[in-house]
C-alpha cells in the first residue's frame, strides 16, 4: 500500500490567524444606553391643573415604559401632589433655599452637573439660563404662545418675563417640543424657530379617565356634590379666552333650561360672567362647583361621565386637555372651530363659532335631542382618543431624547 504524505505550508505570521478569519462573524448588540434624565418638576409638585397634569402624566409614562433610564425630578420644593418614587432634587445651599426661583431658573445647572445629568427637559416653556454652556443636552416643551397672540389679557411685565424665558429656551435648547401643530406654527411665526428643530409630541391624560363607571357610581357622585341628574359641564379657568360667558349667553338667548356645572375659578372675568348671570336670572342654572365643594381629583372622571356634554368654546388653546379627558370619558364634546381643536377632538366633536352664542346653543340642542348623534360622538371620541395613549406619547418623547 502506498503511503500518503500530507504537506502543510510552513506557518507564517498571517496563517496563524486563519482559524479566526474562518469563524462566522456574530454581530454584537450594543448595550442599551442608560440616560440620566432630569425634569423641571416644579409644576408636577405645585400645579394641579394643565401644566401640572402634563408634567405628571409624561414623567410617569416615561418611567413606566422606559424604566432602563434614570429619572430625576428637580424642583424648588416637594409636595404630596405627585405620588412617585422617583428621586427629587431640591435646592441645598442656604442661598438657593432662600431664592428658590433663582435656583430653578439659573443656579440649578451646577446641581445638574453634580448629578451627571445627560439630558434636561424643561416641561413648561423654559430651561435654566446658562445650560447651553454646560454640555448638558436640553429639550423644552412649549405648550402655547397665547401671551404673544393675546398680550392684552396678561400683565405687561408677565408678558416680558414669559417672552424672555421662552425665546431663550427656543434658541438654546437642542430640541423644541410643541404639543400641537398649532403651537409648532406659532413657534415658527413668532420666534422664527427653525422647523426642523421642532418636534410635535402630543400629550396624554391620566389613565383614570378611560375607566368606565357604573350608573350607580355616577349617581353617588352627583348625590355627593349635590348635582342634578342632567347637566352640561365646563372645565377650565374662568378667564376671557376660555369664553364661559359665551356658554351662558347661549343658554339665555335660546332659553335652554339645562343646568351648567362650572369646574374652575377666576378673577375679574368671573365677576363679569356672574354679573350677566344675575342680570338674567340664571343663578339657579349655573352651578359653581368649586364654591360649593371642590371635587376630589379622582372624582373628575365621574363628573365627565355624568355630563350630557363638555362645552368648551375656547377662543384659543395650545391643546385643550379637557377635550381629551372628555373623549376618554366617552362624553360628547362641543368645542370651537380653528386653533388646535380639530387636532385634539378629530371627527368626534361638534364645532361652533365661539363668538356666536347661537351656534353654541344649536350644538347643545343637537346633543340633547339626538340620542343617536350623542352615542356616535361617544364612540368616535373613544376611537380618536387612542391616538393619545400614554405609551404612544412616551415613545414619541423618548424618540426625541434619543435623537440628540
């Protein structure tokens, strides 16, 4: 038998690595980036209306759906208004505790650096002055520029303060978040913010509004607050732009006898509305709920679900969160043409001219007299509300963060 001799080439410095070259390349997935994200949490701890609800809802949603990141709440003070386990960072130096507003608007930057913050999110129109020189990325949410559109409805000093803070934020933040296309358009018009710098991220509302309550539960709520079995609902500050007077005029002009429950408070404009009510004998028809007994926050879904409709004929808004709360509550919505309202309510609402009370009255009559229409509005409202779920809003905001 002939022997077989195998000849191998002499090893070289390259052939020693052949086995490694022949191995299949396996992609290595990078570890997810964990960010230290800080929020301006003043409103979350101190505001129980729109800006506070936005702050609490967004922070909670991000912490729920993106728990891999670290979140810090920077606030002048901590209250029981926001029930969270996230760490709060308060001013520590004596000077900062004495001048908490100055700490929040400027000196907080040194504390952000000490906590190794990667990204700071100003949730209500402002970021700390000087943060653009710190190396910390920043995002600012602009809700609206109503003080630019209607400066006469504000104290002139307040307008100057709001403008200074908002313009700095829009110029120096890495990204600007607008809560609606309407606000995005206003940012481009008034501050010439580059369109590519603006991201529209819609907001959600508290998930409790999506919970359907029984008729018995709604009845118990009405009994608790002394409300009639049938009523219309107004939710919001009692200020000129919100147009409560337009609703009252509609009731008076068309002799609509249905009670109106008002959840909100105000100053000089409220006195104007009350004068009209007294002059036209409507005192028993308009129920100022806060003056009788301010409802618990957890009772608000019941208040919506007990109403025949939310009437919200505001002149202008950045988003109109009561509309979304009503849609989630399966409550028909009557609101205004124009502004952001079609974004928020879609095809689920009846739209009126807020400056023409007769159009408000006509819409109210439609909802009260056409049961099929009211039911269709409830169903369309629930479908449209799915665009504004907490997980979708959190994902859209996290996409903004990760784009930086």
